[in-house]
């Protein structure tokens, strides 16, 4: 383990939960920033207007 000496200073029962909490907070803040700063995420999450792709009518007539 690269940081084995760190566990002599920080107990694993404290360090591991703090690390997991930091990752969770960082992930939540990134997702919150995406939701607040973009327009398409809000529309997507709220079930915005659905766009249906259709083939042109000419393509069916040519065959």
C-alpha cells in the first residue's frame, strides 16, 4: 500500500468514512451543478417535449 504510514496517524475507523463522505459530497455537488447550470438536464428529468424522428414520405415512395 502506497500510503501505509498514513494509517499510523489517522485511524482507519475515522479515515475511511471521511474519505467515502468526501466522495459522496463531491459527486452530489457535480450533479447539482449540472442540474442548475444546464437547460437540457431539467427538461430531460421533467419529461420535456419528446421529439419523434420520422422518415420522409418520399423514401417510401421511391422503393
